């Protein structure tokens, strides 16, 4: 076994040492008996074998124990004729605890000085006694009865053989029982649970506790049983220092449960402490002048429904709350034209407009196009995560270069109108591009076909988001029967 192995043992002991609370304190006596395996240095020409050891000492400080130690390792020579051999070590260790000795798990390192005696039978017998320093590491693991531990240890003893210039590295790995006598058993909060078993060491005096030393609180009001004067407080109520419910407005519903904590005295309230409200619109009788308001509708101070866009569908129920005046809407308050364009967007990945009006030979958008673009704007603002390219297209009349310029100007004009009319649209998600006559949808063989090629297209460029929004739209349609699919 190498020095690297010793370091691993020390590291493992540190990692194994999970936090725990104090148990035996003071200056107790510590005694151990151990059994293990001896692995002599190859230069000693001795076989590995059984090791028996023990220790006795006193804890001087929480991190320091002075103890006497002894171990014996009976063995045989690993050369013919394999004489009996034994190694005996008697000495004193300074054990330095990596964590305080009053913890449940205590990793440690030790530094020792001993007299080591190597004895070999034969003719003649050969005995050699030398000073034998040592280094070691281990861990004490409490066995949950306060005073007994499992002790695991490795020691490297440095014994110099006869006529040798360097010391051997003789390793001994042992495990055994470790006992503590004397010292004090702690229970700081006087709850009857010893300190290292007590998961809640600051329990108030008088509180009832469980086996782990934590307060019992049957009504879960944060005042421990034994101190709680009102043991059946309803869940969620705010309580005073004695654990009794507080009712600031005197309506019979305790604070914490009372969602209307300032109810006037004498008012009839529901189980949440709020004045009774027959239509659930938040305006209480007798203030509510519209007591039959549909559930979910936004109301004014008098309890009457609000219809901001005047389309006949109340705010709160209106899925398209900013419908332009004059547009026909469905039961959900959405313009049928908007829904049709929205369907086109999700079915084809674009909205195509062929009825926009521009100044002749210019990019200037005419007012006659505003209503059509308003429908598109209302669709796009409903799906703000989509990235849109506004593409302008012309027929093949005129020069290619002029058609390219004109299509770019008209695409920019359309985009600027939408961003100006609907400032909540994110400019960074839109681009404008002109294609001129390069992408006709039909051959330019007649006036009607050329009219179809003169168009503006709103094309979705992030198709993954389109698929996600399409799923969201289907879910909305399922929750709102009557919406055109």
C-alpha cells in the first residue's frame, strides 16, 4: 500500500463525515479494541496477516485526543524456512480530529511515536527493537447509543530493519469498537432528546416534540403544541403569540383566510370573508346595478359589463378586445375576417394580399388599404412570437430594375404602417423585402393574372414557432366552441 492510498483513506473519511449535532462533550476517556490486517514492507520479508490492537486515551480538546496504543502482528517470513515472526508496537498517539469529537462522525489523522519490536524465531532467534514513528488516518462512526463507535483506521509505521538505510512502510488496517466513558451528554433545549439526535436543537421550552426533537404542531399554525392556547385553529389563519386566530375586521373569518380583510362591520360575508356577490363580478350587493353579469366579464364600478371595442362581446369574454369598428364578429368577439386571415396564415404559412392600393408608380400606401391591413395587424399581434417577412411583388410590366425598386418601397410602406398602427408589434421580428417580378404566382398572360401577381405577402420565417402556435390555436378553438376552425 502506498502513500497515495493513505491520502485516499483520509479523503474518504472527510467525505463520509456528514454533519451531526453534539453528543458527548468535556474530557471523556476513550478506549478501543481493533482487529485488522497487517501489510509489512516488502523489504521486511514478512507475510501479510492478522493484526490485533487497542488504544486508551483522554480527549484534551474537541479536536485533540492523547492515547496510548498497542498492536501486534503475528506473521511468518516470506523466505525459506518461513520462521515465525511477530511485530509489536507500544506507543503514544496524538489524534487530531478533522471535525469536532462531539460529532456523530469524526474523521481524524494521527501522529504516533512508539517502540517497535521485530521478533523472528530460528537459530539463533533475532529480535530488533527501535523507535517507530507512525502516521495514520481513520474515522469514528457513532452507533446511535451515544457512547459507542465503529472505529476504522489505517496506520503507516516507519520501522528501520537491521543494517537498513531507510525505514520500511508497514501498513496496518483495522476496524473495531470504540467506547467513551465520562464527559457530558448534552440537551440544550431541555426537550428530552439528546443533542446529536435532536434535529431541532432550539425548541422553545414547554413545546411538545417528536422523536427527532422537533416541535409538534397539530393545527399547523406555527405555534407548537404545548404552547398553543387554540389547538384547533383553521389551516391558513394568522394567529397571535398564543396560537389563537386574529380577525381584524370582526367578520368571523380569520386573517390569512379572509380575502377581504377590511369588510365593514355587520356585513354578511361568504366563507372567504368577502361580501356576498351573486354574479361573482367583484361588485357587491347593493352596489351592483347589473346583478346578472356573465361570469368572466369585466365590469365597471357599478357592476355593469364593459365593451371597450363596441362589438357586443364584453371585455373579459372578448378574445379580440380591440376589434376595429364596423367589423363583424363571432361569439368570442373576433372579427370573421381576422379569423379567416389567421386560418390562411396557419394553413399556408403566409397571408397574401392582392387588393392593396398604392399611388401609381410609387410606394405610397393609400388610405383605401388601411382596413385590409388592420385585419392583418390584428392577426399578427395575436401571435407575437412569429417572425414575418413582408414581401412586395409586381407584374412584369416595366423595367426589371424599376419593378424591384417599386416592390421594395411598397413592402416597406406596408410594414411601416403596421408598426405605426400597432406599436406593440416587435419591429425586430419583421423584415421587408422586394422581389419585383421574379416570383409570379401565375404567368403574366392577362390583366387578371397580372393583378394576381401584384401582391404583398406576409411570410412566416420561423416555421418551428408556427407549429407551436398552431397547436396553441387548436387548443384555444377547442376551449371556445363556435370559433371557425
